[in-house]
């Protein structure tokens, strides 16, 4: 039996919206991946279907070898694994980039509103300090945000305070 790795990457609009924020993944399967011409392709671009790019990342002789390639080579040891009961029909394992489940922009702003007071007088240096602190707190709750995303949310709250 052979094992294959297929990467699925959302390329459509609004990648930080709720249904797309945690879409990108690597699937390990025993079904050979096929390109748009329906030919088996074990390395390279498979095509785009419904705003999802698909890439094949090799064929492996064992499940352990395929999982090692995903975890250590493709995701550099920074990943989350989907529970077995949530797997797509053809997948033996699914890995997603990042240690923490990402948060949408709207949910991040709501989360911040209950945890920190952003003043109209806060300067950029203060927002940078707050961003680092709040990323740490968010990660303690098992969620993740990019620094730029956190900074943008804090700027939004500062601008809202200035408008009031």
C-alpha cells in the first residue's frame, strides 16, 4: 500500500473569515491524487477547484513516513492534527499549520473588548506592547493570531475610541 500527501490551500476572497480561517491543511491518504486532467500526479500542482489550490507532495511506503514528511518537513514541527472522528472520507490523517487554531478578525476584536481597554491616546509603541501581551493571552486559551492581525485589531479599537 502507498501513502500520498495532498495539500489543500484556500485562495479565495476573505481568507480570514470564519469558514476559511482554518481551511489550509495537509491530508495523508491512500488514494493517489489526480490533476485536473484526471491523471495521477504525486508531485506538484493538481489544480484549483472552488477556490482551493491542491498540491501533491509525494508518495510514501508507510503511513509513518508520510506523517513524518508532513509534520517535520512540510510544517517544520509546528502543526495541529485533526481528531480521527473529524477526518474527510479518504484521509487517514489531517494536519494544519500552526500550534493554535486561528481566530477571525471579528472574533478577535470582540475578545479584545472584554480583556483590554484601548485608549484614544495610545501611541503605536503602546499598541505594539499590548499586541505582544494579548497574543500570549490568546495562546493560553488555545487560539492564535498573527502579530499584524492583533495590531490591526488594536488599531481598530483605538480608532473607535478616537471617534467617540
